[in-house]
């Protein structure tokens, strides 16, 4: 077992937002359990953090789209009841229409985004409730608030928002904080997968792009407040306000869909 003081577990930690959570939490004195599919990336990150911050880092190589990988991480959480920060960040997207995406790919997205997040949250809560403190960050997306991406991606991210809000109500007074992190377009390897072949970042207006550093900084900073939903970036906060108007929301969805599917 890892030492319990300031211990965080981060899924999807090999790059992008997950890796940035690891860097910023290590700088705050956290020991880390990092999990992702790519061992080389995890090892490189772990070595860097241990050297620069003198933090303890454990890596777990696991593909959460498989039952074996999911239960490997789940058992690790159950065996470490003193995890006080869980970041459910693992995820991926697709660029095609729902009917064009393979059934297996849709099922994998459901497992990675929804099933893994629910099971890991449930497992981590046991220790957090006993210790009367803890934080769980479910990395959703602006697509969880505005359906502008693929059907399954937006739907699973919407689940994470609703799940986080309902769970925080249930956990009122327990000392456990839940956050649904809803970033917009973020510079990372997210769009570099085969599913996004042909996607061109330059087609998205520069003002809409965030950095992983900004997303994580705003996420951790917002934990001081009571709000469950964290929307990084002033531009996306404004967009979220407009979505409350039905007519404005309709046009935002139309524009967003055209931009994303260019």
C-alpha cells in the first residue's frame, strides 16, 4: 500500500489532462497512483515527477475498456482505502455518426466513461466517508452540457455531469467534494487518435482552444467553492450561460456541430 497522506489516483494519466493533473498534484505534495494503457508514457511521467517533486508514484497499466483492466484498477482502489483524491479522467472520442461507429467502440466508450467512473467512485467513497474528507473529479466535457459532439460521447459525458450533481447532493455534510469538470476544446492527444483521422485543429477558432494546464488549474482552484460543475475558460463560461436560452442553445449546437465535423 502507498502512504495515505495526500494520495491521489488518476485514470487516463499518460497524457493530456490526466498527465497535467499528475504534475500539478505532485507539485502540491501528493503521492500518486497513475493508470493508463501506455506503460512507456506512464513510466516516463512517473520518473519525471519522482525526480522533480520527490513524490512517490505507482503506475498501473490497464485498459479500462476491458473487464480485466477495469477490475485491476478497481481492486487497487479497494485495497487502498485512504485515497483522498480520485480523478476519473480516462476517455476517448469518435468522429463519425452513431450509426457509422462500430458497436464494440460504442460499448467501450460506455464502459470507460460511465461504468469505470461509477465503480471507481463507489470504491473510493468507502474510505473517504470513513475519513470524512475526499475529492472526486469526474472529467466530463462541455459536450455534456451541449450536445455538439458524437452521440455516445455527449451522452456519456452528460451522465457524468448528472451523476456528479446528484451524488454531491447525497453527500452533503460528509466532507466529500464531487466535481464535474467540463472543458471545451483542449490541446492534447485526444484528437490524434485514428478515430479522428482528418480532423484539423486549425478549423476550430483559436479562441476556443484551452491548454491542459489551464483546465487543471481551474479545476483544482474551483474546489474551494461549492459549485459541482467546473467550466474552464471565460469563453466557455459565456457559452454555458447562453445555453440556458433555448433559441441561443439551438444556434450554439448548430454552430458547434458544423465546427466539430468539418
